[in-house]
C-alpha cells in the first residue's frame, strides 16, 4: 500500500467569530499522487492548506504528515516547513524583498545558512527556472506571471534535489521529496 503524505481525520477549524471553515474533513493523499482541490470562494481550501503547513492548528481532528501526528512546537514546525511550502494565490502577499535574488534568498538567509551556500542554491534555482537575467529586477516591476512563479523559486533552495518536486492541491502546496 502506498504511503500517505497527508492523512487527515475529522479536521475542523472554527474561527473566533464562530464561523466554520472546515467541519469534520477527512482526506488521505498518497505519496506521488497529484490532486486538485476545487470549491467556491469561502469553501475552506486555503484554510486546509494553512493547516497542512502548520500555520493554523485544528479546532478538532488530527493531521498526520508522513505517518506522524503533526506537532506545533517551534522545532516541529521548522522541520515541517522545510518539507511543506505554501504558494499563496496572490503573489503580492508573499513578495516583499527589493529584487528577485533577495526574494529567493529570504528563507535560507533567515535560517542562518552560510552566505556562499545560499548564493549557490539561489543561482541554481534561478538557472532551473530560467530567470537569471531577472535577478536584479525589483519585484514590483515583474509581470503577474513572473510574480506567480517567484514564490516557487523561493522554495527551491530549501531542498538540494534538483527538479524533484511533488505538487499537491492546485499550485499552492509543495512537498519536497525524502532526501534518502
């Protein structure tokens, strides 16, 4: 039987105003499978993705990632977010650095990586996505298409396995492969 990347049981999320975004959602996503999650505005898609990355905690229910129950302490979240990244629908809500190269460098630099290692990974990510010529361009001068791709490029340096990415529901969540 295939391994489940995510196994969700009875996931419920209720906002402080009493509104339910998710109510007893159960879902399993197998390793290597691609799924599309479709729904009307306000159906809970984004809320689900925020749970899968640990940005939100369930009101009720359980989420397992790679067979282990999700934990929400600092170290567990850091480990999770090295493997599960979110790309938001609106790229302007995710882009805040002065130029393309700085934006791609943001995550690894804030984790305290060595500057030369960050630069090597950033150069690789720009080459892989064919945007090296844009490295000094201010992010506010990018086209909408370029802005939509930049958050993906910002996630690539986190994992050394070139071109080996599993994408999950739509284009919002990325799961990096096992390093083994």
